[in-house]
């Protein structure tokens, strides 16, 4: 068992400004390199994801703390290598290249924008490392090294659209997204789902990931006068600016957001009052496992704790899933671990998570509504929702 655990951070800068943070969990006796397992975490500490990425790092830190306190993985201590991917493709490529080829990580576990994930996948393939993607996303990202434990449209869209049609008698919808794979992919599924259910999409508009002015789109919404609007913008900063401007414009249509997390909702508070979200994790899930997790997070981070959310808790689960896969494979060798990732499971804050559905995970989903203080009330739960067809050829 590891004793006298402490944390140490080192900071170095690479090339065009990419930043690599190293977090090493050590005992009082320094470990040899061969006695450690390195997990790389490329995530958007700057750019669109900067609002939520720090909470992702906290979740990973807790998981590693707990694992090291109980003997590590196969008796080896676990180290985290955290890299800023800038929330985009170019930064993700640089971060992955450094983590894989310089830092020699054993695996990548990351919450990233879809642009960052897609930009990084060729580097992952070249480097041949297991990669667990922990963000909710538009689905159907398939690669021999990639697994995903976050939610996809098949799990997220139905709870919101069905509730709007049933509770608010919504028939017309206006969709707004960020102009990249996530925004367009999520809303393409949403549009098809609405039309299948007999509703009508009266407008769908997109802006770049870094957009801050939504005036023109809100004007189009006002003219279309929909019963409901659904947003799918890059998680974090764009959610904040769009919702704030929507509220300030006095718009009245009920709002569903497919990308806002509970932490971001906290920062928006009254601006997000009444917004509906679909999530596989909310802080007030009333289970012993979640209560234990929340207590551990509060104990570790105290007043510096960032709100755990549906973009950060899958990171915690994924570290444990990787641990289970390595232990099942009895090795960190890539091929056995990749095969084992489909077979292992972890019972954590979200319940049982197993990435056995075409490299994705069936999940219990929650329909939540943001309150005036930024907290989220659970409206309904949906157990064991299938991710549907994702990667049938792998």
C-alpha cells in the first residue's frame, strides 16, 4: 500500500505554446520509471472547453489518488500527464504527440471537443495507445484504439424532445449549434428525431466554436416563433454567451441544451433558470456510490472543488475502467488492454458503466432542469439507455 501520498506539479512549454502539466503521485520513496503507469489527459484548459476542463482534471486526480492509496495498478503507481489541447484540432495533435512520443504514456483518457478528438485520432493510431474518450458527443467516432464512456445522441435527445412534446405540447423547434462535428452531428440526429415524432424544425443555425455574438440568430428565432429551442454548442464558453443573450433578449420558448453541464449551469445561475438538460450524471443522484464520490471530492478539494458534472465524472469512471482492463489483461500491453476494455465494468457515481455496446456504454440518463441558483433538479430518469449503432465494424 502506498503511504504518505503527496502531489507535485511541473510545468513546461512546448513549441507554439502548447502546455504540458505533469501531476505525479508519489510516496516518500521515489519510484523508478518501470514502476509507474502513465495516463495522459489532453483536454481544453484553454479555448471553448476551458470552463469545464479543470473539473475533468479534478475527477482524474481523485481517481488516481484512490487507486494509488490501494496499491496502484498491478502494484505500480499511477501518474497523470495533463496537456492543454486548446480545445481544437491543432492543439490536440501537439498535445497527443508530446504525451505519446515524449512522455511515453500508457493510455489517453480525455474529455475533449470533437474537433480535438478528430484531430488527435491519427496521432493515436500512429502511436498505438488505448484511448478512452469521456465526453458526451455526436457519436460514431470509431477507431481500433478508441472507446467512449460518455453519452451520444441516441441517449440524450429523446428525454428532452419527448418531454417538450408531452409536457409543453411543443410542435415547432428551432435548433442552434456550433459549426463543427459535435454541433452539426448532434442536431442532425435531433432534427430527424423531431420529424419522426411528428414535430417540425422551423430553423437551424450554426456559428463557429469561438462565437460570442448570437444577436443575428436570436433575431431569426424571434421571427420563427418556435415552441421550443434546442442548443448544441461547444461545451463551456459558447453555452454561457448564447444562454445569457437569449435570456437578455426576453425570449420565451422553452430551452433544451444538449451540451451544458452542471458546472457550467452553476456559472450561468439565473440566466439558465428553467433550461432542460439531458445527462448521465447529476450531483444529486441519490445512490450510496454517488454520495461516497461527492464526499470524497469535497474532502480532497474543499473550497477549491469545481462542480462535478457530466463532462468530468466520466473521466473518473474511465480511469477505473482502464485500471480494470489492465488488471484483466495482466499487462499494460496495448492489444490485450484494448480487447479487455469491452469486457470490464465499473460501478461508480453513475452506476454500472461498461463499454460493451460497440465500444460505447449503455447509460442511465437523467432529464434535469436548471434552477435559479444554477443547481439542477432531476425531473425523470431513464435506466440503461442503449447508445444504438455506433461502431459495428470494429
